[in-house]
């Protein structure tokens, strides 16, 4: 509520509890990039993992899917914990646990144990995201939060530009080498948090966690129907992303016959589209507001997936098919930060818990959608495109619900 300024800029008190904006954005970007590297850097290794454990490539996709499932579950723990004891300790716990889990992956003797450790890695990675997003929400809201998230997502989305190529380079030392790189990255993050990141949630704003409090917070979240709607939008949109991440190596290398190096370049094209979309989003949100940008992005995603269905109806040409993929990722870059900000903008008093619920709900949905599309399509372009198209249509149905709720006519407000 307030005079409008409070919805877009931090107060002096909030400003004193956080890093400079540029460093806060960089830290949040690295926190999110830990997940991007956990996926993108090892995608070229999926075929090698399948060979090492004597499984087929479609089953090897589960290395991606199980990670996302752990990411969903972990948010239910880290969100409430950060509301109760502050942001810094859960952030340190998440960074340390992430590093230990990846270190254990280096010595996994069976594919089943590898999947279990990937689940654990995803759980700790969720803590990085949940606490990092809540840190931003402690000091910013509305369109200012959307701008910070947008530029932080740029760091996250830049990872596909070079992570697969780095993964190809590291494969010279075997499929475990990309995971060894993640151990090094986790140690760097842990040091940065220890030395530089302050506590952003003062004791006066911490919420004692008990069943009654969690029940009241859950009811407050459920009552915020736009937040539910944006969780569904994030789930479907993340489902598009997860299906792509799991299927891309099999699709590009198996169906189209590309080498590891060519796959890395094709993957980078999608990453470049995300970076351009993120930069564009920061400007568009400032000029037009997220209530105009987000609906347009959902329509654009539907158009991109429709193009994929059309181009894959016959035997597709790679360039025509991949043009649809690039447009799809441009749209996703506009959707993610805005939908996440919109889901949390009215839930300031339960930011950590709300962030965990949004993350849990959207990631579980994404895991279900992404796993189903990846396993059923098995690298076949038309089945893959049809799955993404159905998710984009689902987003438009949710958008119609938001119009009925009057979300586009509302102003930013907080509980």
C-alpha cells in the first residue's frame, strides 16, 4: 500500500540491511546460476552417463528430472526456516550441502545412487533460490523487485551460452569432470556468502514457525488467487524449460545427428535469446509495467510453440525448428521474473514461506510436465513440440482466469 514509491523502491532501513544493489543482483544471479550449471554443464555428458551405467539415453534424462524434483521438495524446508531464523544461516547451509552432495556424486558407483544424490543436490539448490529471492523481497517489491530479478535472471540465463561448451571441454576427463567443476563453484559461493552477505531479515520481522502459523500462512497464500494463478503459470513455463533441458541432447544429437560441439552451439542460441529477452524485459517492465508485459509474453510463448508444432509436422529442417525454440526462450525470459514477482508482490509478510510454496508448486508441476514430455517424446521433434504447445495453451487459460480476477486493473499492494 502507501504512496506508490514504497511499492517500487526500498526504504532507508531496508537499504542498510542489504548489499549494494549491483552486488545483491550479482549474488542472486550466482545463487540461481548454481542450478543452471547443475543442469547445463552436464547435458553433453548424458550420453556418456548412459554408456557408463549401461542404460538408454531416455532413461538418462532422469538425471535432469530427479534434480528438479529435489529442488521442489527442498523449498518447503528452506522457505519457512528462513522466515524463522533469518536468511543468512539457511543460505550457508544450502551452499555447503550443495557442495557436499556434488562431491559425493563423483564417487557414485551405480545409477540409482547417482539419482539419489542428484535429488539431494536439488534439495540444497532450492535453498539457494528460496533464500536468495526472499532476501530481495525483504527490501524491494513490485516493479523494483521485478527489475532486480530480471537482471539476476540474466546471469542465470547467460549460463547456457557457455556452460555446455565448458561441459564438452571437461568431458575430456570423463563424465565426472563437470560435477567436479560444480564442487569448485560451490566453494566459491560459500566463501562469498561468509565474507560479504549480511542478514536481511531483522529479528522483529521473523516469524516463529509452528503448525498454527504455517496454517495461517498457507491460508493467506491460498486466499491470494493471483498468486495461485502465477504459480500455475510458472509451473507450465518451467515445464517447457525442463522438457527442453531433458530432451535437448537426445533431440539434437540423436534425431538431428549433431556432435557435442555443435550441440553446445545450438544450445547457446537458446541461451542468447534468453539474455536478449531478459535485457528487454528490464526496459519493458520499467516503461510498461509487468501487468502489460506478462500477458504479452504468454501469448508470444503460445505462438512460438505453435510454430514448433507446424515445423515438426513433416520431417523438420533443423534451422526452422530451432528458430521456434529460440523464440520460445525469448518469451520464457519475459515470463519467469515477472510471474515470480507477481506471485509474491502481495505476500510480503510471509515472503520466505510464500516463495517456498510458489517454488514448490511450480517445480513439482514442471517436474511432472517435463518428465512426461521427455519420456514420451524420446527425442522425436513432433511429439516434443505437441507437449510444449499444450503447456502454452494451459498458460493462456490461466491468463483468462487472471483477467476475470481483475489482476491487470490492480495496483501493487502488500499484506
